[in-house]
């Protein structure tokens, strides 16, 4: 059985087969789903006695298995678009800069290149093939719902300080990671926790409309828990991103516009209940809302980055080198103090400009405009299944975009999910599909 994919003008541009729901799920799909799940423990595997990150193994396995599956490439052919050229150019520029400044083989520089650029870009490029089948997208949705369940429960346990119930145990260790005292989850970083909970919230909201029975009920519960996780992360940029993302997704999706007043009222009521019910949460939220230290950090690093760009506009100081040389560029301002010099630029676009020069920043902005932002504007289909994914991608892009302007955003999972969701939303634009059914075992086709 196939479903026509139609442009806004009514022209059929391809078909979407549902035969995959009757066939065995390819191994590479499970590998990419495992990559997402295991990614929450990235950089902390050694604390659990695992010498090599399982997310790295799953990702590499998924890429290899997909490359060896000729049917997948016959059914969904990738189209070369300007976004792909911008991605390749940025990756090459970053790699050359890293090699020239001695950070390519450095563990921090290498993993930054992988987690901030390479893996998210590969996920974007492969998403139209890996998740071409609606059944595979349903598995992704269920994966994000279950991930949101774990993250939401963990956020509650952290807020209530029930450390004996928090797993893995390193989450409760104040010497691990940053921002202890907020909901940090397995990332040991509250901003990563908040952004990931936001992604799970959007996915759970879509799942409520897609699933029936137990999965629908679970999705509704997870939507509440993951939204609570965003609140309990005590991260203002993610708070703003969640509200903005929800509104933008609803405004750009005609079927959702009528629900905006109810969503605003329900969200306000949920926050009020959470503040009243969860012990200590109201005090933590009010204290966090009035904190100015992080704002001063942004002032200092951003001004330093602008000095770098003025002095080294073409090359910058080198890939992830700002952290090492920031003290040379920070200056005492007349109206605010120097708070910390050993931190990255708290604006990713400025950070790219400071480390890769204006060309690097321009390529990074081009990737965003031609990728996630292009997905927000995607209108070349009326297939309601993909329209829902576009709404999720739009909402997550807004969350990611807000934090992008206020933080270094070095976190693997939020970066990966943003680009993966954009790749799914852009399936009609970056790929063309053929009406083929996967051969069964023993089939000679």
C-alpha cells in the first residue's frame, strides 16, 4: 500500500510506502535509535565502567549497515542540495583549522568536531533514508517518549533530592559535570537536560495524536513529565525556547492554531501547580530567574569574541582554541565585572566567527538557514504524517536557536536531535522515493 505525497499545488511528487510496517525493521534503524538513547550518557561512560561510548559504536554500526543495504538507497534516493555543500565546506574548514592549531587529534577538539558538526550533519543527511518509512518514524517517536519518561522522572527525583533512586549514581555527585542543584540528568548539565526534555515534550505531544491505547496514555504522561523537566532544569534560555517553540510550531501549523489559547492557559496552570506542589521548586525558580552571573559571563565572552573577529577576521584563533586563549581577549568593562575567563563564547555564531573566522560563521549560518530553518518553511507536502514531524522540528529548532544565541551548546544529543528532526521534515526536499517493497528473506528480487 502506498500513500501519495503531494505538493501544495496538488502535484504528486512521490509515494510513501507503508509496507515497511509489515516487514522486519532493518538493523541500521535500531542502531540509529540506539545512538539517540545511548547519547544521553556521552562523556560519562567511564563513570559507569564502559571504556568506549556505546553511542559511538551504535552510530558507526548504523552508518556501515545502511551503506551495505542497497534496497534502502533504491527506495529513497538522496538529492544534493545547497545545504549539503555548506555542510561539507564547514566540516573541511573546521578540520583544516583544527589540524593547523593542534586540536584535531586532541580529545576535546576531536569530540567537539564530531558532536557539534559531523554527527548532527550526518544524521540530517541520512534521516530521509533511515526514517523514510512511517513505521520507522513511529519507532523513533516511541523511543523519544520512553526517553522523556526516564528524563522526566529523573528530573523529579533530582529536584526532590532522592539521590538513592537516581540512576546512574554519578548524577548525584556534585563533583561531576556542572550546575549541581538543578535537574541535570545523565548529561550532568542542566541546559542539555532542559533541551532534551523539550525535544521529548514535542515528540510526546505528537505521539498523543498518533498513538492509541496505552501508548497514547503514556505519551500524555511523558508530555507532562518532560515539560516539568524543562522547568526543573532551571535554565532560562530553555524556558523561553519551549514557549517560543510551542507557539511557532502551532502558528505555522494551520490545524494547531485554534489550540493556542488552550495551550497557553494549560501551560500556565501546569507551571503554577508544579511550583505549588514540588517542594523547594518555587524558591529555586525565583532564585534562578534573578541570577545575573550567567548574563555577565555572556557579556564578557561575547565582547572578547568580537575583539578576536576584529583582529583575526579570516581565520579566527582556531577550532575550540578560544577556551585556551580567552584570557588574552577579555577586558574589564566599565559597567560590569569580569566573572570568568575560562569558558567558551556564549553565542555559537560568535564562537564560530572567533574560532573559524567570518567565513566559518557564514558557513554555519548558511547550514542553519538551509537546514533547520528551511524545514520550518517546508510546504511541499500535504501528507499529515510529515506535517506533524515538521511541527516537532520547528519547535525544536526554536529551542535550539534560542540557546544557540545564549550558550556554547556543546551537547551531543540536543544538536543531533535538532538536525535529525530537520532531516525528517525535509524528506520531500532532500530525497525522492520509489514505490518499492523490501524483499523478504529468500526473495530473489
